[in-house]
C-alpha cells in the first residue's frame, strides 16, 4: 500500500472518532488547505505609460537630468552619513 493511501486511511479512521460538534471545524480546516493548494496564476501588472503626461516629455535630455539628480542626492546622502559618524 502506498504512503498516500496509508495516510488517507489513517485520516479517515481518525475522522470517525471526532466528536460531532467538531466536524464543522475540521471541514473548515480542510477547505482552507484546499484553498491554499490551488495554483492561481499571478496577476501581471504592466507599467507601460505610467509616467506619460506628467511633464517629463518637456525635458530635453531626461537621462542627463536623472544623472544630475542622482549625483546631487548621492552627495547629500554621503554628507548625512558622514555627519552621523562624527
């Protein structure tokens, strides 16, 4: 007899000894396990166009501007960390 079948028989035998007032609780637990085990496809979220119409298209060279902002914020962060270590 396979392990799966043996386990299933053991569970069935034990279920017969469960008090009647606890059967609904057992049923809820089994439904919960079944719900968790269902494979649901992951929802794919597309972000294409999320920045559209927010004014970025007015910037001549967006990449250059982003680099400037990163450099400035990086320097600011380094200064803050340096102050904390004093």
